[in-house]
C-alpha cells in the first residue's frame, strides 16, 4: 500500500511538473509575434548612420557619439528601420572623410547599396555658442547659461546615390551651472561644459528626426541576393527587416553605374534587367530569408530584390 501511495505521489508530481513545463512552453510561443510586419506595412528600410562629425576638429568624439546614439534610438523607436552597424561596412567609414571634414556621401552610398542599404545618414555639428544669461557674485557663482547649437543632416539614397535631404537645424538649451573661484568672462568655459553641450546638440538633432523619417519613407524597399543554392535563393533581409513568409519578391540584375560626363561624378545606378520572382518560405541567421524560385532563372549573388 505504501509503495502504491508513493508511486501515486510521484506520478502526481510529474503531472504537475509536466503541466508547468507545458504552460511555460505555451507562453513562450504565444509571446512570439505571428507576423514579421503589420498588415499593409512595407518591409523596414535599412539605413547606415555614419559616425557624426564636428566642425571643431580638435574636440572629443564623445559628444557626437551621444548625438548619433540619440538619432539611432529614435529611428529604431519607430520600428520602421533596421540600422546597419558601421562595423558591418566593408571598409572603415572614416576613410571616406574628405579634406573639408565631410563624408564623401556618393562613394559611401555606392558601397552601402551593395549591402541593401536604402539610405546613408550623416550628422555634423557646425557650431556651438554660449551666452551668459545671469551671474551671481561671490566665490561660488551660479550661472544661468544658454547654449546655441547648429547642426547639419545629410541623407543620400543608396539606390541611386542622390542627395535626398540636406538641412541645418538650430537649438537653444538653458541650464544653471556653478563655478567656484573663476573670474572674468566665463562664456568660453560655458561653451566647453560637456553636459550643456550634449543637451543642446541632442536637442538640435532630435528636431531633424521627423524630416529624416519623411525622406527615407519615400524610398522604395530593396534587398540583395546573398547566395543561390539549387532552387533556393538566400536574401540578405529577413524577419527583422519585415519580410513575411509568403512574400513574392521580384529579382533584377545589378544595374550599371552612371557618371556625369562633365564632372565624372557618380550620378546613380541604372535599373537592371528583370530576372524573375521568388517566394519567401523561411528564415535563416540573424536577419536573412530563404526563398524558392517562383518564376524565371539565372539568379546570382548580389541581384536586387524588391516586393512584387
């Protein structure tokens, strides 16, 4: 009898444990979204946000890094973009900084296009000025300061290398800061206050985010063929990018580069020949999709893919 009772208790415990495991498994499955993107939503654009620049070449990179992180965070918050890491760029992006302390955006966008990047974003701090609003007397001095910042944002389309946004934004930030034992005009030191400067720069770049969104949203989505193996076509965009199982993609060959005959500058890329279509059937890796041939033939690595 005791043996039977022990077995019953053991089986009961296993049953409860099994139920808990089943509940946990069901919860995990239920938490995974069924769709890679919402109904009537396009796939997410891939964007490359270059390291932000500062007109003042002798200044620390820390402040511009904070500004770049702010813009990246706002882009990701919309859930409309995939921000490509600068580490994934085939070359060090800083190699493309010109003598004028600007990125050669046409060359960068040309390379980024091969990664399926829709747009390349550059941010630059143009000027930072400080103005003292109030001043108290004594050894410990409480100052009310205003920092005025001017920044510039440029965006180039990866598909054709054209500039789609070039705007300058300004922002003022006021704050109270304390100085101990300093005399004379403190305006210069206020302009070097890292906290005040960061706040002003972040505010200026944040004001440009709405126009960044509008500019990139106008671009058509595209990806690239990463590999072809028999009837399977591997695409460099997947669930994170918003590709859904069942999507039909049209595949075109790489277009030809077009250059201005007078200046020799890269203008853009002419559209390539339509090769056929593929259907997304599964995912692989961090953000890749597996497709099978739906129509056509001759698919090759680096071919462009777009929603049909």
